[in-house]
């Protein structure tokens, strides 16, 4: 048995960022950039009005309140501005500033001088106050300069970044290919949805893994279910091999019992067994192997909590490496109540996080966390990770600082506000 840090280092050895591909920006939400993005244009693209009003050419002059100016024309957004000149130009928000004009006076800070025709545009304006030179103008490149680096490789595209790309006119972006993952659920007891007869149980791990893997940035390309049969397991691996996957995840049959056939089947296939058994709780029987065809194989225990811990703390770090993301940095928060860990075992617990009126976050381990239980998943907001106890006393007192991870490596940590 190896400890967690040793196991993770072994698992990540040789894992590299995947190939890049180019996709439409509109379809790139959640994808990881494979290259830096340099702005192909300036933002704003041209000098424009920050609000509805009248554009003037002050050229450093001071115009006093009461000064009158003739209105020379009107400029709408999306219309080429052309040349300006003396006088005032009625202008709308976002409209290009005519050449030579340098200030916009808001419409509410002038009095319109009407012409003889009722309903016609004003023929002049009277200033209610002295305008500040350069006011209410958005200058070209004030937000983003042309040729300026704006996004870096390994950034994950979200609504803010995609908004920026859209404003710059970037319609296609280089992203890291999603890791391709295959799932194998083992066990003759597994049955499809409906009423499970006799000793059958429903396969809950596969739908959980499928959704969590997608949320973690992977593409699930194949799902298999086999009984406790090495021949059927080998056949499933043959089918998976043809799909060119990066990672194979199996559930169940990795412990030390007579029906736990996965380790022996992998050896018989010529796989390199990287480790089998890790000093963690839950999930100690977890194994990892390198298949002769190249992909990694992670064998997760069948109990739901053990399966979830293996996914979160072994598979997801592998996915981060394949996506070109840096190692994850957890939070450090104080315990709200006592916690307990075992000697020699790193402990992973479902937890809730609260924020009090002073803005202090604290973490609460949930009760009754045997590895078969599903109810803790319903209320859990985080994973609480405790290092192995140094001796026989594995207790931790309230207020001690502990390590906290969000539910998934790409998730934000949630919390509940308290009074």
C-alpha cells in the first residue's frame, strides 16, 4: 500500500496535455485554451459617445454656462461619423465621434433651441453648465489595445471570456481536446433501472461518474457493464481499445476477495500495475495500471463514497494534467466541530460550509458517512480532507485549520449563510 501523495505522483507520471483543436467560440464554453489569445483589434474600435447628448469640439477651450451652439447634424450608432466641425452634433450612445470632436455633453445638461417647424430636431443648444473637456467619450483602445495579450493558454473559457472574444470578433479559438474516457461497471449484481429482483442492485456509479466526468472536462465515449467474468472484462477492454481513449475507469472488483478479478485480469493482459491499495479512507483498494495499448486504467472500488473519492482525488487530477491546467489549490478553513481520522489513512469526508455574519467560513463534517451511503451526497457542498493521525489520537478540535475542496475540480465552493 502506498500513501496518497506517492500514488498521485505515480499516476501523474507521464501524463501530458492533450492535443489542441480549433472550435467555434460559440461552442467553447467550459473549454480550456490551448494557446494565448492576442487582441486582433482595439476596444473600443473607435472613439464613441458614452451617453446620449451633443458632441462638441472644445480643443481645450472653456465654454461657460449659457453659451449657445448651433446643431450641425445628428449621428446614430452604426453610422460612419465623417468629419466634425464647429457647433454641436446630436449623438447617441455608442455612436462614432466625428473627427475633430472631443467632448460629449449629456442631453439633460443642455436646453434645446427649437426651430420654426414643430417636432423638428433642435437647431441649437444652450449649455446649462460649463462642460469638462474630453468628458463622456470612450477612446479607441481604452479597454483593450490592438495586439495586446488578453487571454492565456490554460484559461478556462466562461461567459466573461467569451463575451470578450465576441467583442473582438474572434469566432474560432484553439482549445485542448477533451480527454476521452471509457467506463466499465463490473458485477453480476448490477441491473438496469426498474425493480431489482432477488439480490440485484441498481448501477448508481455509472450515471454519477458520467455526469461528474463531463463536469470535470472529459468526454465519456463508451460505457460497458460486465459480470464478474474476466473473459467479458477482457472483451470490453478490446472494444474500448478500438475507440482510442485516454483513460479507462472501472468500478468494483478491485479488493482482495475471490471475486475481485480486475487486478489479475489486467496483469494477464500485460498491463503494468502502478499501484494497488492506497492509504486513504474510503477507497483503500483503488488501483491504477498502464494498459499495454497506452491508456491509463483506474480501478475504483464499488461502494459509492469510495468511487466518488477515487474520482475526485485521483481521476480529476489526471484530467487536469490532460487539460493543461495547473495543480489544484484547496482552501484552508477552520473546523466548526470535532472531526476524527485514523492512523495511516488520509480521510475524505462529505462536508458543508457555512458563512456567519462576520464573513467567517467554517467547515462541518457530515454525520453517518459509511461508504455505501448516498444521502450525504444530497447535502454535501465540499470535500473535507484530513491527514493521517500521527498516533492513536486521531481527534481534531473545533477551530483547527483543515483542507477543503469543492465537489469537483472545476466547481466553485458553495456555502450556506448563517444568521
